[in-house]
């Protein structure tokens, strides 16, 4: 569907990225950033994932207040765009937030995670504004898997595509442009190092395999437990210590660095390492070791035909952590670092492409 707007000097785009425990918003006038804010939500708590509807209302009100308090002309807002959450598997692209999107995100049909709030808040905010429409871009469930990647040793279970599609594809295109090539011509392994960690095998513009970073596959991360010994996990399930929801929470938002060191801030852990904290250094290096091991596992997926390894996401700001990964994988290919993940700019530019009619909006 085409959502092209007539050219205006006041085509405003609001990009939204909800995280624990803040929401980052950016307002662009066409391609120019005019307002950027990180809104902290002191009422959010990692230990208690509240009802999605409750959190949606809280965050929508906070964003609307910031827009009004800072003199943003809300009648000029044409697009509100967020990172896609845990919906059904989707093709890469921009989607209009329909009733079905809202229902699946709100019901946490495919999983419960803070990323689901993106589409929900965008929809709720658009309903408050006279000329705005809500969209999501490159959902975390973008599915371009090779069918071989789906198979497990149990016919009842299949591997699913859940990874940081938005940022991985953005840095892939950025790298391709920097060397004068097209993304669709390259084979890349990209590791997004953030609150969650995913490593994707990019083959000629398609992510044909990745670890399922959301609830138990690949490296542990600041809040996720990563891959666990299956037998021991099954025994833990039947130990009587936890109910189903408690154990899912333990694996998906109370695992990893948080479980070992009591913080989900990789920046804080990096600081502890620099100050000589041996336990912090050991756990941080163990996480780097697991990232490197997962990168290595993607090498045969690409038949050893690899143009570059890219490290991105917030933890890539840690030179110590990047070094620990690089020294284990640099014989496979050149290692390129794009520290951080500017999801706000990426989302805004996707929103602008919708306004300009350069990108066809897909229907859910």
C-alpha cells in the first residue's frame, strides 16, 4: 500500500524505541532531526513485566507530554514508526500497524518482551494525533531462513527466526555502501551486542540463519540466559522451584550478566573490569567467548565465503569486549565495528521513505 504524502516543509516523523526502563524518541522534519529524548520510566521494573496495555498507556502519555511540552506541532506529525516486535514471522519491510498487529503484540502471541510495546505505543499515539499513521519496520521476527536452519532433533520443535533485524540490516547496508558494493552482493556475519545478543548469517541480502536470542539460544547477554544444557534445564523445570512463567522470566529477562553480577548494564560491567574486578572480567569474557563461538558457527552456513564480520550494538563501545571477540575470530575475516545502534535514525529514514513513496508499505 502507498502512503506517499504531498511534499511539505513540515512532514514530521516520530520514531520510537521502547527499552528497559526507558523510551527513546526522535522527531524528524523530513530528514532533519529536530528533537531527541530518552524518557526514563521509574515505574518500570525488570523483575515485573507489567501488562502490555498498562505499559502502553504509561509510555504513550509520557511521549505525548514530551511532544507538547517541547512545542512539537502535533498536527504536522504524519508518521509514527517503531521497531517491530514479536508478531507472526514477516518479510523484511515496513508494515502498517493494523488491528491484527495490535492484537498479536498485546496478547504476546509469539512471546512477551518490551519490544512489543513499539507497535502498541505507535498505534495508541497515532489515535491521539489528527494526521498520523502508525508503522513498524523490520520486525525482530523477520524470517528469511534457509529451510535447513529450521530443523532440530525433535520433529515437534523448529528453530525460529528472532533477531535484531532492524539494526543488523542497517549496518549491513552501511558497510556495503562504505566499500562501494551492494548488500545483496555480500556475505556477512553480524553480531548485535545489546541487551540481547543475536548473530546473523547474511547471504546475498538474506539472513539465512541466526541464533534465537530471545529465549534460549546462542550467547548469554546482559539479561538473557542464552543456550543452556537441555537436560539440566528440563530437571529445573520439574524441580518445583519455579512455575512456568517464573522460569521463562528467569531465562529471558533475569539471566546472563544480570543473574551473575546483579546488573543489566554492560557499561557498568565494563567499568568494573577496568577497575580490576576479577569476577566481572571473568563473566564478561565468558560472554565474549560465547559470542565468538556463535560467530564461528555461522562460518560454515556461508560455506566459508565471508566478506566481513561486523560487531554492532551498545556493547561494541567496550574496546575490551570487542578485543576479546576479535582475537578469536579475526582469522575468519576482517572484523568491522559499528558501535551502538541508531535505531531512531534508521526508523525515521524508513518513515521518510514511506512519506516519499519510495517504500511500499506491507500489510500484516
